[in-house]
């Protein structure tokens, strides 16, 4: 498309302008509403998410054939307008959009990079609930992050694994892909008979017809899209319950079946320990997905059941289960707050070690203090997008928590862990929320040095 407008005679220009104004009025195009923002100006992903509305529910109907690698989808996005809207954006990478409707009426749309801009026929009033239905198809792809890792739609020999941190979910469904906008989900997936499709939440249906099987999954608790997952392949399903009755649903790739049994057998034990340590579990079931080894270079805390690329060890299992509280239930407001996910989950590993015959958290802290790489940058201020998963976010973030523990003592620290998760259950929080919370919960203590030197300061702080 040319970026230069042709020269139009003045009279013709006035006529065209009048005609356009009349057309906009006739179709309800609205002169009062404004377009929602194309991006939420996240410090590291400025185009992620979109302004002007809040999603409450995603209903995804998908059909995937691994042999052809073709995905066909219909996404019904239910949302509430937070301003008068003349247009709104959804994030969608690749894939071909066939049609878009708003509340059942055809809407104009266009694509520009990851932005799908939708122009409803009638302006959406502030506070109104509306539904955008997008029909799309194509070959979903993996996305390469700034640190070289892959996310999005990762192909396997017999299917696919969808991983979304930080923005990969836009590779398989349109949405408001930023952790600050959480929603419930219904995911219905049809695959060739003999394959299994596993997503978040609870399985709500399964039926086979004409050589294809349809699986339905439902997530009623709020979920950020980056922890939504879909795994397709020849998985072995393992069901059970924890000692207090929480359902356990795990899907294990046959190549990992034997190796994973001893680790997954400890999942109920790890869950009970986590509940005792972090407070009431925020979701309706637990479990794990053990995907083929090598599919990704990382595990991910996908809601209800984390995804592991190959069999995890117990510490990695504990780390991803801790994320169900810290990251999934208490989600970051922006990606700058990543340490609130990873620092907490890393410290969970330290606590597990301490209570199960390993090193104490104090000894782990002391060992890390001698490691210069841990102090490359402050955990609350990663210098670039490729650093948000760097060691300082994880390990120096955990050291911040240990410094708080050193100041307030074990009993008060355990209460801080539980109450933080409870106070922000199913919500979002940022670093300022956390520092204010600690100071409110532990009056009489001075945390200024922790914040200035350990959380925000450059270089290695003085030894406590």
C-alpha cells in the first residue's frame, strides 16, 4: 500500500469528506468513541495487550491436524469496554483472519504486524459487555524471544505444545495478551483419533466421531494468557487425588513415562508442603504435563498443570508448583515485575531444600553472594527485554526475600508469604505493591536498605 496520498481537487475532496462523514454516521461509526490503545506500553513489550477493554472470557474452538500442521480456529472474546470504543485491537501473530463479528454483526478489520484492529459497526459504550468473534486459520509458528528461547506453537513429532511466556499465546489465538488482563477460558479442540489434547482447568467433555476426537477444557479461575497451554499428542493420562482430595491430572509423553513416575509420585507430597507453606491452593486441580525432551529449553508454570520438557527433578517440580501461587494467582502487572514470580518460586526451592535434608536457605544465600553474575543487575530493573529471565531476577530476587526473612524472623516471614498470596489472590501486583505490603505487615523494621541495595541497587550490596 502506498504511503503517499494522490492529489485530489478541492471540490472533490470536500465531497469525499462529506460522504465519509455521512457514511460514518449512518453505520454508527461514532464520532464520540475513540480507538482502544494498540498496546499497554509495557516496559519491555510495549505492543503487548491492548487498551480500552477488559476481557472476561475466551471461548476457543480449535481443529488441528499434525500431518498438515493446519490449525482452524474460532475465538469468541467476551469483554467489557472501559471507555467508549470506536475500534479495538487484539494480538494475533501470523494466521489468516477470515471474518470478524462484534455482537453478531460483521465488523471491518485490518492487520498490521501482531495487531488485529477491529472496527465494530456501532460504537461500544463505556461499561458495555460485548463479544468479538474471530474466525481464523493457518500454520501456527514458534516465536523466538530476545534471549534466543522459543515460545508460541512448538511442533512435536506427533502434535504440538503451546507455551506463552511472555507473548507466545498470540501464536494460536487472538486476545489481549498481557498478564494484567486475566479471564476464564473454554477450550474445545478437535484432533485425529488416537491423539490427546490437554489444556488448563478441568476436562468438561470428550467425544469421538468420524475419525476425530474433540476434547473440551474449562478454566473458571482467572488466568493470564501467558500461562494458557494446549498440548496435543499421544499422551499417557494419570489421574489421582492428593491426601485432602484435590484432583491430580497429569499427561505424560510415552518417551518420558518410565523416568517421570518417581518424580510425579511425589507431586501430592509437594502440593501438601506448598499448601502448608503458601496458604490455600488457588485452583481447582493440580498436575503436570511432561512433554517430549528437548521441545523447549525451559519448564513453564502453565496454570493447574505446569509443562516440563522431559522429566523434571523434584526441585523443578516444586519451583513450578510454587508459581501457581506466585505468578499464576498473583500475576505481575507488567513484565518488569517478573522477579515477583521467579524470586518467590526460587525461594520455594530453598525452603524445600532446607526442610528436606538439603542446604539451609542461609547457606544457599552465602554461596550466591560470592557469584558476581547474580549481581549483574537489580532484580526489579532488568536492563533489557532479554534480561527478564536472567539469573538476577531469579536468584537475587530470592536473596531479597531472604533479607526480609533475616530482618523479620522465620514466623513473621512465613506469614508474609501466605498473606501476600492471599491478599492478591487471582489478581495482579507490582513491586511497589510488594514493598508497601511488607512495610505495612512488619511495622517497626527498616527495609530501606533492602529496597535500595538489594532490590533496586546496582552491584553487590554490602554483606548483611
